[in-house]
C-alpha cells in the first residue's frame, strides 16, 4: 500500500527553518497542502521527493528513505510549479525523452507519450515545438511527462497555476481518476476552491509548521476555541436589541454587534459547540422568530483565515 510518513521533520537552511516539527501521514487518494507563499509547502514536497534531506526527523515513502533510493524515485511523478522544458523539442519528443530514463525503449516511449498527450488534449499539438505552446498546453505537457510511466505517487506543486478553465477542469478530472486507482496524489495549492472541490483531506501549513490536518470537520473541531462570527437575522428587526441584551449574559459570547443595515446581529463566540447547542433554547425561550442564521466558517477560506489570518492569503 502506498504510504508517505513524515515524523518530527525539521528542515533548516542555515538559520532559517523551511519546516519545523512536521508530522504527517499521507495515504492513497488526493491530499491538498495549503498555505501562503513561504509557508513550507515546497520544502515539504522536496523532502517527500527525496530532493532534500531533513535536518531532523525521518521521511519514509513506501517504507524507505526517498533521499537515497533511486528505484523508489522511479515510482514518483512530479509536476513542478515552474516550467522546465527543452524548448526546441516537440511535445512528444519531450515526454518520450523522460520515459527513456524509466527504461522504456524508444518505441515504447513514443507510444506511451502519444497516449498520454492525447488523453490530455494535445493530440494535434504534440508534434509542435514546445516554444509555440500556450500556458495551458505547457501545463498539460508537464503533467504528461510526470504521469506517462504510470507512477504510484504523484506530487503536483501548484498544478493550476496559470491554467485556463478548460485545462483546470481536465486536470481535476485526471486527479480524480488517479485517486480512484489508489495512487497518492499530493497537491500544493493556494487555490482553495479547486482543492476544496477535489478532496476533503487537507493539511494547513504556515511558517513551516502544520496548523491542522484531516477533513474539514476534524479541522473545525481543532478550531473549537478559535473565535468565529455567527450572524442571526430575526423576522422582526425590533428583536435585534432583545437578542443583543440576552446574549451579553452568556460567558461563551465574546462580542455582540447590531448590524442595522442588514437587520441582523453579529455574535462572536469561542465555544462554537456550546453556542449551537444553546442558541435554539434561548430563541425559543425569548419567543424570537428567526429567518436566517449564517456563519463565516462554511468554507475552507474562512477556516484558514481563522488559523493564519487573511492578509497574507492571496
């Protein structure tokens, strides 16, 4: 079974730590690593790929150290964030060139390259030189190079960077297919919406440290004591002050603000489970009609903003 394990991993670059005390287990399926620029995502991927050795701790990929095991590296496909092409080559020459490094003969390499490029929508362009490719076509060519030899582990660093909508959709469908085939698909991304649509297995990282991991529900549990806002809109706006006065009496409410314009009250709590269990009782007891209750924590964006802060999240 495919498995990636990082145990208490720290990677230092002089006095700067790329990652610190990272504990992570990745199983087959799609896992998204999310964080702002400089968070430690690329360092984490380099450690898994065996391109970098940890300063402290252990990295294990399918039971072996990836840094000094060349045979293991043959089972890992990598799509880098930045372009890495031989511009004079055609698409099929580029992909087949790397397939030869995986011990395929020229005929086999050409056939596999042709199949993968066709599946990725480059059937008509595979004989053109890469220097003529658009951004989306280049991204597809990178993916074809990384996947044509059928790796068991796929590591994709910002795979949607600069991709047009059709390319993004095609890549997402391919990732879903790889996950169904029991491959490990590890995605580094800052495009929250795409990752949230692909997987519920997420790792939030910032300043080289893992803030949370698991599905969104598990992460919400970890965030139980982090302040969050809930908006309550009564059916009668005259009830706004009644609600405000009543909620100020509760120790699990940290702030109360009346939003006259939107005819709602904004409540902040650091005990969300207590809040959601007690709020219905209070509303019923006070005989207050409510037309809407909403929270800013329904998406991955707001989860991340609560843990890291939204200013650096671009």
